[in-house]
């Protein structure tokens, strides 16, 4: 006599743990996961509370109150090297450079995020860009830094080169202060402020070449 037994086990779903997989962009993470500042994948509902990001190509800043810090030079191929859609964001180039390695259109694109501040020199207000001493350069893009539909914020101590437009304000951008900026090389227009943007201020800008 042969006895046959069957064992039925309840089905269980395998949970992919957060922080295990390495990544450079969200597309390298499983569905429902996002690539975080430490270059690891986290489930969207388990994103860390830390709002401090290390700058990387393709970074999208969507959380209010974030800080982005450059720790190395970046050479990017993404259409927008860094995108910001959140409010109250600080970006510190920290003496490093952001360059276009391919078909990128913009270095830093701020769309609809209010009170966004971009600092080139490690020492705010150092006028290093005007003296040519700053190593924070944005090079080779169609537009270096673009603010669209932004209310409030600033760009300071940044040097741009080899692009169509260095710094652009458009889409009703208001109350943005541009300070201690420089453009060099084959840059067609250092600063472009569209007619639909007003109440902005420019202090100490120099274009060379």
C-alpha cells in the first residue's frame, strides 16, 4: 500500500528590504522604491527622514526643506542634471563643478520650487567667482541654472562657461537675488530674465570673453 500526502502551505509575499540594493537613479530600483541620497533603494513609504542629499547626476529634489551638497565634480548626461520642485531648498556646490557630458539641457533646473538657494563658493558672499578664484563651475549646458515659476531664492558665487545662457529666470519668477556671478568663454548670454519675470535683483555680475 502506498500512502500519498500533500502539504498545502499558505502563500506569502516576499518583502524586498529597504537599503539593500545600490542605485544611481530611481529606475535602477524595484517598483515602488526610490533611490535615496546614500545611493540605496528604499520603499517609497519608508524613505528616511533625513533631508540631506549628496549631489548626483539625475537627482530630483521633491521634499521641502532639503539640502543638496556636492562632494565631488559631476559630469552628467541627463537632460536636467539636477531638478528641484520643492520649497526651501539649499544647494551647495561647495567648490566643485557640474559639467555636461552629453545631451544635457540644464545643469540645475528649479521648477515651481519657492525659496531655493544655490551657493557656489563654500563661503557665502565671498565674491570668489568675480575674482576667478572659485572652483564651482557649471559648464557646457544649454542653460546653467534655470528658475521657472519660482518665488524667492538666490544664486551666488557661481561661474558658468561654454553655454547658451548662464542664468535664466522665467515663468513669472519673482524676488530672486543674483549675486557675485561670472560667465566666461563662449557663453552667449550670462543672465536672461524673461519679460514675464520681475522684482528680481542682480548684484555684481561679470561676463568675460
